[in-house]
C-alpha cells in the first residue's frame, strides 16, 4: 500500500435494521438520532476529520432518507432564511462541509459486508480507503478513531483495523485477531477468525467498525468463496491480505457504543447528553431523579 493519505470513506448502510422495528420500517437505523444528530452524521464527521473528502454510501434501493439527509433542502433552507433562523440554517447547510462530496451506490442484494465494500470499488479505484460502520459510534475527546488510524496507516504504509478488548464470552459476536506484541497502540495481525467460540478464540481482541484498507482488498474480495446465504465476508479477504502484506490491529483511544443494539443506543444517548454543554446539568438532574423515583418504588 502506498503511504498516501486516505481521501475516500465507504459507509455500508444497506442493512434493514430489523432489531429496531417498527421504527426502522420508515427510518433507516443510521438515521436514528443520538440527541439531535443521526448516527450516520457522527461517522461522517469522523471521516471528514480524518481527511476524507469523498464519502461513498452503499445503500439499498429502499433507503432514500440517507440520501435526502445529505442532499440540499431548498424549501427548508428558504423557510429558515425567511424566519431569520440563522443558527438552524447553518446546521442544515453544514451537514456536509464545502469540498466534501457524497456518492451513493446501490447494493442490489444484501450479500454481506465484503460485498458492500466491493460495491464501492468503481468510486474508490486504486487507492487506500476507509470503511466506517455507523452502528459503531466511537466517542473521544481528542482525535477521532479514524484520524488516529489514518495517521498510523500513513506512517506504516499498511492496512490498519480497529480493535478493542472484549470479554472472553463475547468472542462469538466479533472477528477476533491474533497479533504480534503491541508497539504502543498497534500490533501486526497474524490471523483473523470470524466469530469464534470462546474456547477457539486466538485472543479477546475484537475487530470493530473502522478499517483503513489497501485497494488490493478489492481483488481479494472478488476471489472470496461466498459463505452461508451467498455472503462475501470482509474477514475472509482480510485473512487473504495478511498472507501477502502487513495488516495492523489498532487499539484506538475512545469509547465505542454498539448502536446496533438497544442498550448501546441508550448508553450513547446518555453519554452524549452528559457531555453536552447545554444538556449535561439538566440531564444529570433528570437521571438522578428518575433513579431516585425507581428506588422509592422498589422499596414500597
């Protein structure tokens, strides 16, 4: 992989979000809000902070809401302008800053994460790129997770995958990596196993939804044998990449919330509320009151 800076980021947003039905009957899960911004906006901001200026959304043909969100809203902008609501107008206009473009690619069939990434190939071309899974919301006071990884990838010229330590009993929910010893925050990956049972897991280092990948991954994805349901797994292509080039696991600084689950979405909302300059005090008071009331009810 060249030592170039990543400029393109891929967002696989074609999933149906069945866990959040009935809400996701009309609202894609990536549009579920954390306070006043949809999940996808947090991932997009992270990519832009890392230096990406071409955002590739791999969507299904039913999901217009994500495209609508990043499109210009002429009518809404006119109304806000006429009403003199400058602050709200800025919020609507700056969903994407100037110089950043959004490109939409349709994944005709849900054939796995690897297939979704492959759908972005015509836009990404022959350069290193990022993949961000918006369900994984990563909160950090300093540099975002992808910026940390992009810096590491630029320094090493290698692919970089985000990892975090998970409890041994949770290995069956993740891709798990075995690495050489870590130097600071990164270690070279020796093998990667998709969703191993705790007894078979090579470690408890789990892959989470941030990747900086060499364009070689596209050729390897083309060669992957589809698994159950015809799905093409990104993990299989990464395993093939390991055999021919260094790939590093990166322990990012920050807290990940799994917003693909109810409890993760709740936890993220609470954390962001407690960190919000206007909401933190009233949110804390409200939570303490609610917990107090629950305690009283339980004692009664």
